[in-house]
């Protein structure tokens, strides 16, 4: 396991500097991504903590199912006072994905582990159609099994999740991501 490293301050663009930051959920809660850096009077610590708490529920389900690489991104890792959600992906073998999804949904009464576009329903507040996991947790975690992410690069070509999530949408500038690691002692 890579060493856990602190989350650096946002750069002048309001992004995490490029890199993979291996952190636990407790560390995320105590760094500026939740607590803020004091530069904004409207930084929503309560909302950001709630997003982390919900994300941790989902990540613990993945850990319990044997998933080890989980990467978090989106507006949550940017200097936005109130991000709409946490986005992320997890790495898994395509040959075992159907079994993993069945196992995750067997332990979830709302069966949120589904990326079928037909299961998206309208969120009135945003005007967007969202997945069940988003409605329940305001978190979207996608499986990365070697497929394109649906996010094109600056030239319009498909990108895999690892490339797409390490750049800001629209500007394509490099940015950092969080790689969530289990606390000492594993899943509790």
C-alpha cells in the first residue's frame, strides 16, 4: 500500500495540484477539503462532511466486497464552497463485475449499484437526471474495467477514467485526485 500523504492546499486555479493523494476518510474530514482554509465565509463544512460520510458508506461496501483501488474526484476536490457531489471510480476486473454488482446490491436495500441510464431520475433542484446512488448519497462511483469514461479529451477522443478524472473538465488542466485507503485494521 502506498504511504498516506497529506492533501495539499488548492493551487491558484482552485484545484488540487496534480498527483494522487492516498488518504483515509478521517484525514479527508480533517483537511481543508472539509474544514476549508478560512478564505471563504460561505464554505459549507457541514455539507462537505455529509458528502464524505455518505461516500464512506459506499466505499466501505466496496472494501467489504474486495475492491481496493477507489479514486475520488469532481467538484469536491476543487475550491467550491458547496460542491454538488463527489465523483469517483473504482478499479475492477470486467470478468467479475456482474458478480460484484450483485453482491453489492444484495447488501443494499435500495440496490443503488447500477449505472443503467434508464434508472436515472430527475433531481428537481439541479434539473438533471441522476443515478440512484446520487439520489441517496450525492456520490457517483463508477466501475473502471478498461472502458471509456464518457468524458472526451480536449480533442474529442474518449478517455479512460484514470485520465479523465485527473484533469478539470472544460479546461483540461491537470489536477489531483484522492485515492482512499483503508484505516489501519481494515474495514470495520
